[in-house]
């Protein structure tokens, strides 16, 4: 059996589907999940990993471990990982920030603590460190729908954001195939794109003009603080505005593992165009 935590998120939902289609026995774990949220034959378990009493299956073949925002900032890594220590393998979804922003409380130190807990668990492990997600563009859905506008800071700064479906595909390989023990992979898209270019890709996908509006850092921060803690917002803005060379560099790891190039942001936008119409 393979356990997928964060099973209703942008990565987890696709990963559950891939594993089920491959014929694996899958348990999907997420807060508030119901059988209607998963493919036929997949077991749905509603559990909160931040609670000691969380109902998580033990002694499984492999676990995909996703750390949500509350756990990332306030969870006890050793306690969260402990229920999965008897499994055959843990694949942890971490962050590129562990290496590019090691002093950041959120992207660096918090994820590094979970990586260390997984490595110390005594089970086989693989670490996945993605950069920015293409799906962060879902934050633009309300303004695109209402006014065909997108407001974002640092409109001309490019980052190689990754399609969450590619993260899920990499996770499926590392969960089910040998050769990935004690490996750490950095996951990016195939090329840097700027927020303005992503707005144009969404416009192309929906077949209508979309106006890009340059935001100041202060305007963007105020908006971010409505759904994320201060340290996460501040580090996110640092990455978006003054990325390191490594944060702007395309990693070869997705292609190495999947045998194909990663999807572009335009690919993601085309596949998710209905959300913006």
C-alpha cells in the first residue's frame, strides 16, 4: 500500500490518480477528505497530521509526505514523521529554499527540519525540492474572471515554475521504482517565465485579452498576508523579486527521472483554462 498525504491538493490529487491507474493500492489522507474525492478503489482517510491522534495507516510500502503551511511553521517534525517510520519508504515534498534560502524561517529552516526528521527515521527516503508552482497562478482566477486583469509584483523577473502534475509524476516514480534511495531532486519547469509572460499565456489559453498590472512589493505583501504568515510572504517576495542564480536555473532532474522535458507554464495554463474563464 502507498499512502499519499495532502491527497486533495494540486500535487496529491494527481499523484493519487496516477498511482491508482498504475494498479497500486492507495490510501489518500487529507483533512475533510471523503470517498467522493478519490478515484474508485482508493481508500480515503480524513486525518490532520498536526494532531497526535491522527488516524494514519502504519506499516505501508511507501508514503508521500506533504507538509502543509501550519505544520511547516509550527509542527514537530519528529512527531509528524514518526507514524511513517515503519513504512518501506518516505518521499518528502520539501522546498528548493532549503538550499537557496537556508536562513529563511519558512522556506529554509522549517523544511530542513522535516528533511532531517525523515533522514533520521530509519526508513528509506527521497527528498523532492521544487521551486515555484505554476498553480500559484490560481490566485489570479478571481481578477481574471471579474475584470480580465492580473496584478503581480516584479513583472519582468523570470523563474522556472513547475507544473504540479510533473511533481506528482516524479513522486510516482520515486515511490514505486528502485534507484532513488537517499536521493535529493530539485524540480523546476523547462524555462524561466515572468509574471507578465504567464499572464499572456493565460490570455492565450482562454482566448481573450488579459491586462497585466504591476504591483508594488507592499501591495503584493498586503494581499499575501490575507492567506499566509508574515515569514512566508516575505521570503516568497524575496524569491519573486531578487531570485538567486540557482532559483532561476533550470534543473535537469525532472527530465532525468521522467525521460521527457517538464511541461511549460503555457501547457499548464491551457490544461486549466476553464478555471479562468
